[in-house]
């Protein structure tokens, strides 16, 4: 989250699974990584920000979700994104109309009750 309470969403590329859907930063673990280490690494790779502190908000089977409002660094501009086509800061309580998966909507809503 940023200082206005907005969340960072990333737009998947056309050549990825679920093309042109809004996504949360994330990915797969590398050998030996903890969930927290993987979340921090993937977020850095995809957005250029360093997570300083995070809280687990959901544990859905093989997927874990975290949130943070404690990070540093400067978020990539849209043209600098290495794995996505665009980014946006969005109000977590006003995501209607966005092309975003139901699982992400569910996780976001539960995190911002």
C-alpha cells in the first residue's frame, strides 16, 4: 500500500497466462526460499521496491498473500516494467470494472475490511 492506502496492481502481458488481467506482484519460490523471502524477491524484481515489513493476510492452499505499507525504493515507471505492460495504484475498495481475477478480489477485500 502507498501512503494513500492504495494497492499496486500490475497488468499482465499478452504472452503470459491470463493476458491483460490486473495482477498483484508475485511469482514462484526459488529453491530453499521461505514464502516471505520469495514475496520480497518477486516484488523487487517486478516493481523495484524493497519490502521492509509484511503481514500474511491469506493462505489459500499453495498460495500465500501478504500486504505491506512499509517499503522503500521508487516504483518502476510503466515503461520500465520488466514483466508487465502497465501498473496502477488502485483504491482497494473500488476495484469494480477492472479485469482482475476473483481470487485476487477476494484476497484484497479480506485484507481491507
